[in-house]
């Protein structure tokens, strides 16, 4: 007969199956739908987590509950992001001011009626901005002067009226513009030089619907709010109506997530068993997408856990009966001796 030594835990395995998502109302709460981990900076070490209950610190830096910086890529002035560049802390600068941009181009779209009689005119307005961010309304009149020919005339704030001629071909497309640029100088500001773009204007039979399309230029404004999209791109919304890309959060993937080393507080670090992290944008390279204003719930299957608990309980009860029977048999042996 061999005396047993009891039992011990064979291993503790971490299940990385994604859990269900719980919507929240916080714009900084993020969850990953699919595989991957957020990258945070713990001192000089990179750590990885799936818990996305982030917030902004006093400097507008995106951090986790313990103050670790969430890493990603910051956009340049043009809103371009290079995901091949170095990682850095993501900052969302509430109240950041962007300077005014004077208008330099006005695009005209839609149609001028080809059946209109000579002398017919249509007046519309467009708002432009100077270097101080002040808005100026310019009235632009389109008058038919001949077959396939229209004259445009603008009434500027300084009282001048620059004009030019637009010529269309037999298919209603612009073929020639005699003048498409004018300027004026607002008080205390730089001269505003505006180019009129008529390339998208048509002249076909139908109502005259000409209007200003895309125009550049804007007044000054400050950052008021932001949002994340499914690729982790952060978009800022300014008080002057401007929309600007601020950055993008990074997502790390591993060949063997089960090989990551736990460091506590829902953090992991890489090991030889996990492989090197493949850091990139969400939704690429097998990495999951971002669910904004959501948190990932536990992936524990409660039904399975309750079943295992009942099985363990019944097994314990059965083993306790064996001990009871053994005790009764020994008692009978003692009684036989008596």
C-alpha cells in the first residue's frame, strides 16, 4: 500500500477570450473587440492591458487608473499619422487654441440655367475670413451676357466690384475664365487674396442653383470635445467648427498571449514564451478594433463555473462518506476484540 501525498494545483492558465462589452457614457473608456492589448508606460517598461478605463490627467494626457501613460501616435499639423514612427504619450489638449486662417479659395458648384435669357442674373453670398478671424460677407452676382457666357461680379467690403467672364462649351462645361482672382484689405489685417474656382460649375437646362461650395479659412477657436473611432483615431472638435485629427491609440498583438507574465493590476509584460509585441493600428494585422465609450466585462462563463463548483462539492461529499465508512469498519474491529 502506498500513502498518497494529496493534490496540488497543476497550473494557472489565463483565458484571453474577449468578454462582452458594456457601454458607458465616458469618451475615454475604450474596449478592444478581438485580439490585442493597449500599450501603457510603467516607468521605463512597456506594459500591456485590456482594461480601457482611461482618463485625462491635469495636462490632458491619456492615463490609466494608476497614472500610467497610454501610448500611441500624435498627428502632425496636417492631421497625418505615421504608425511606423515611435510611440509616445497621447495628449488631448482641451482649450488648445488654433489661430485664424484667412480665406484664399472659394469653390463654386451646381448650375447656371442654359435656357436663361440674356440679362438674367442670380445673386448669392459667401462668407470669407481675414487674418484676424473676422468674417466678411461677399455678394457675388452671376449674369448671363450671351450664348454660353456669364459674367460674375463681387461686391467687396471696401466697395470695389471686381468681375470676370465665364465661358462654357456646348456640353455645359467651363472652358475659359477671363478673371478669377481678387483681393481686399480689411482694417488692421493682412490683404485677403481670393481665387474663385469655377471648375465644378455647369451650364445646362434647369434651375439656376449656383452656390459656394468648399471654402478654406476659419476664425480662431479652441478644442471643446473629442471622440475615438473604431481604428483608435482621436478626432478633436473646435469651437470654430473645425475638425482635426489629434492622434491614434496603439494596439499590441502577441503570437502567444498566454505566455505573457502577470504583474498585477491587470497588467502584463512580454516574455520569451509570449514573443515580441506586434504594435500597430487597431483593425490591422489581426489586431481587434476599438469600441469607444465601452468597457470589456469579465469573460468568465458563470454557468460552467457553477457546474464545476457543484461537481467539486458532490465529490467532496462522496469522499467524506468513504471516511465515515472507514471509521465505522475500524470501530467494528475494535468491538470484535472486546
